[in-house]
C-alpha cells in the first residue's frame, strides 16, 4: 500500500519560488548579460560562457557565471 506524501516531504510552491537557482538557461543568461540569444549560444559553443549539458538542455551554472563576471571585472579594474 503506497503512502501519501506528507507536507514535510514536499516543497511548497513558495519555497520553490524563493529557492536560489543553481543554473540558468542560455536565453536567461543572454538577458542577464544584455546580449542576444544567438551571441550567448556562440559564447557557450566557444567556451567563453561555461555550460553543462543535462539531457538535451544546455545550462549555465550560476557559480560559473558569477566567477566569469568576477574575473572580467578584476581584469578591467
């Protein structure tokens, strides 16, 4: 007999919405950086924007994006 999941085992919608994202889609990264979607995919393809493949999706880890931006800001400063 299967037991019904309790509230303690499921995240509420509010918890999910306030949870910090670990990855972004390439389109989201393009918006965050203020570049075109095509340009973001080009930078992902050349390795300038770090990414990982999960199944059929390409995602950009938040930490890798933050590190990339930090290194660019240090180099420019």
